[in-house]
C-alpha cells in the first residue's frame, strides 16, 4: 500500500502539492494553537502574580485592628436603622401605618398601599429567599434574622407632595429603600412606587408562671 502511494506521489504532481499543503496547514494550526496556549498560560501567570502581590501588600498593613473597630461601629449604626417587629404581620402593619402617616403629612390623598412579606422558600439548610418578580435582586444573600417587607404605593402625581414624601423617607431614622418609582401624566397623573424595608426579628418572650405565682415544690417523704 505504501509502495502504491509512493508511486502515485511520484507520478502525480498535483497530489504532491496537495500533500504538502495539508502538512503545511496542519503545522500552521498546531503552531497557532500552541501560541494561544502559551498566551493563555502567560496571562494566568501574570494574574496570579498580581493577586499574590496584592495579598502580600495587604498582609503587610498593620491597621487591620482599626479597620475592624470601624467596621463594627458601622455595623452597629446600620443595625440601628433596622425596623423591629416580633412577627411578619406586625412588621407589615408597622410599615403600612408609618407610610400612611407620612403620605398624609406630605399631603397625598387617597393613596393605594399594598404591603407584603417576601417569603422564604426552600427546604432544609439550603432554604433561600425567592421573589416572583423577575426584576427583583437575588434575595438568597439576605440575612436569616431579617424580614424583608415590600410595599407598593399608587397615588395621584403632584411634584410638591411627592418631593415631601421622598424627603420623609430620607430623613426617617428607620431605613426604607425606594426600589422603583414611576410617574406618568397620561391617561391620568399617577405615581407608582415600590419600597423595601428590613425588619429585625425580635425573639418573643417565653411565657410561663412567674416566681410570685409559681407553686412551691413539695418534698415527698
């Protein structure tokens, strides 16, 4: 078979040229592939070297204790802005009550308010928080000791009352985030808002007989 192939190569110039082209293309492809691999490995090496250099620079710093103290102070400050409630129902009621009062003070008449808890779904230790809104952020990272309460508002658009209400949200000691705000003129001037508030879960006090009413223990003979 090899003799037959060699004889054909000797007799056919086109076949020889074709074989040379095939070998040249294969060789060129191998060179290009090897070059891409070398470039990729070089880029990885540079990235690893830069990451190690940054890590060494961070380890050389001596102010981590000061940073830890500042971080704890910031955490305490942020926790102070959380709403407090023992149950999701009371959390919804508290947020709705505050919103109604703030809107009335701002001059907003007859607003439509809907308040709901973003429920946690899942089973076992892998439980995660999910929302039916596809545009909602991923709530899987929300702390387990918080309730996320969502409020949807719909009221007549008026620039003055809207700005007063936004100012009330901004200056409130308890943080409420405006996640969505839409104002339209047609067919009627309306404002649609979506707010988020985080409530820290309060532990309910354990019920039981007090020391004053508890029956004394009786020693049996």
